[in-house]
C-alpha cells in the first residue's frame, strides 16, 4: 500500500487541504492513503478500519471533493438536496462525524447536519427543510424524518455505512434496508467495519458494487500499539481490583490521572461503579443508554476536558467515542462477544499512540476469554492481583489523601433507587446500626459495605 507523505498528492481542492492543515493533519494515516484515491476514482470501498484510524477523513475528504461542484449560495432548499448520506450506529458517532465533516467543509459553502434519536426532532426537521448536502444520521431517526417528509434522498450520490458491524449488532438491518431502498440505484457506496462476521460479508455483497477492500490492520486484530494484560480476580474483590489498578496503572509519571475508559456489560453496573469510584476519590462518571442525550454529551465533554478521568461505559454508549490519545482502557467485565473486546481496546492506542488495555477476569469468564484469545491470536498471561479491600483503605493513611476533586452533577435521572436509598438493616443488625448512626434516618450515612452491594455489617 502506497503511503503518502502529505495531502497534496490527492489533488484535493485547495479549500479542503487548507481546512485540514488548520486541523493539524500533515501526513495521511494508512487508511487515508489507501481510501482517498479509490473513493476519488469512484470505486465502492469496503474499509476494514475502526474508529481511531482516521477513517472519517478517509471517506470525508474525497466525499467533499466529489460534491464540491454542487456548492452554491442560493437560499432555496431545492438547491441544497442531500448529496451524501452517512449512516452511524450511535448519536455520539453521528455527532463526531458531523463535527469532523463541518471542519473539513469549513471553507466551502456545503452544509452538514446530523440527525439522531433521543432528542427533539423539530430543530432537526427545520435544519433539513433548509437543505443540507451532507447528512449524518442514525437509521431510526432518519426514517422518522423521511416519513415526515422533512428531506428526500433522491439526489444522494454517495452513501457510507459507518461502523456497519455495530449497526448490525444493534439490530438496524431492517431500517438500513428500508433506507437503501429509497436511494437512487446509481451511486457510490462505502462501508466501514472493524470486524468481519458472515453477516457483514453478506451485507457487503448486497450493498457494494465490485468493491475494493482496504485493510489497515490485520482483520479482527487489535492495533499493535496496544499492550494487553489480563488479571484473574474473584468476583468478590473485583471492585477492589479495579480501584487498585486505577491507582497503580492509572497515573502518568508525574502522578497525574490518565484518562481511562472502564467497560462494563450492564447499565446498572456502569452507574453503580462510577458512583463507587467517586466515593473512592476518583473523578469518575458513567455513560450508558439510560442517560439522556444531553447528559451523555455533557459527560463526554467533561471527559474530553479532563474534568472526568475515569469514564465507566457500556459498549453501546462508548461506540465511536473519539477521544484523542486515550491511554488506558480497563475491561471491568469481560465482554460477552470477542469482537466487542477488539472494539473496546480499540479506544486506546489510537492514531499511532501507545495504549494499555487491562482486563479483569473471574472464573466464570473462562470461555469468553478463550474466544477472545482465539480471535486475536494471542494467549494472555494470567496475572494475579491482591488488592487492598476498599473498606480497609479508609483507615489507611496511605489512601486518605486524594488528588481528585471533580463531583459530577447529580441529576434526577442519576438517582439509583438501590444505591441512594438508606441502608435498611436486617432485624438482627438493627440494634448495632442504630447505636452507631443514631436513630434518625436523616442523619444516616450509607456504609461502604452497603455500597459494595448491600452486604451486612459483618460480611
Ligand atoms: P477517526 O478514526 O476518523 O475517528 O479519527 C481519529 C482521530 O485522528 C481524530 O481525532 C482525527 O481528528 C485524527 N486524525 C485523523 N486523520 C489524521 C491525520 N492525518 N493526522 C492527524 N490526526 C488525524
């Protein structure tokens, strides 16, 4: 694969190259070197690349070049039909892609918009009715707009299925098929996917026309810049092990906290773990499907601004997050699918930056870990970890001072009926608890043991 040293070789319009110079892009990434000439040639492309490789510019720059001739100053919506459609699995990825495309197109008259569910449809409808040339959409919300006749796709000449594997995982195939059936037959089609299941191959066969396959990393293999480690833990001390790893490995040489993404398998774990870590002194917050779009955006922004250092996330919520140079990913739960493991650790070691991925494994994860090892073609060394229990840390002066200060805003939605309700002791414990904390419920401060899952005083 030819590697280009700069963006001038592609023959892109000056306004596009100026915009990317302003963004600080000087050398194309491998996926950009490979994909840009092919897309400019008009070929259908199947890109084996995950977020973090620079794929957005890989399709975004040639896309702009190809529709640039349609830019105009007219205020008539009819003069600004959708020319390029990018389908995204999540709101976050749609937002990030729209932000990137807006920057690439900043010196042109082309208009960019993103539409996705979970937010008021009306402002989106208004933007669509005014006309946009480049539309980024999640499938369900796009269908809503099409039903409301807020836009039409009859002039689309380029379609991109971004993170196609994730869209299939999320059950979007019927929606995607409905959208594709409303597009002109003659158009250029691109598809990006980090993993290649038989379903993805089938979709590619149906959707792409004599495609060129562009691979930037070995299929289903994690980027080589990521060091991966595995720790065997007991279910009972998983939280302790996480806190220990965050302390031992979650700081840079100067003792500053590293931006860390912690993956869990369930929304409720995300919420509880983030709260537990806050109480442990970490600047943590969670991002999961039960939080409103506004909360997710705010949390993501805080993470990007280093106000939150430890972000606990579910797979779906973390999908597509573009956080430059994320140094550390921790799998608190082993993912149920091996391909999710590749996606998760792909959040670190991005764009050539070295990353670290740590995974906690309990005895019940053996089968899933074997599946991961098979997929990535590597056997983990099973390391042991002997964490200081969280409850004992409170009396240990070594842990009494915390460099962290961030307290995420407590919102209505984040109230957890289990975690936030006062501990109700069992009858046998009642006497002791009352004598410790006093009979008034108002003054009751939840015990740490309760935070660990409602265990009794002496457990
Ligand atoms: P993507 O995989 O498209 O989400 O891009 C990952 C990150 O790499 C984004 O923050 C981009 O702004 C950045 N990026 C993409 N291409 C380049 C490039 N050629 N030079 C420097 N940074 C880039």
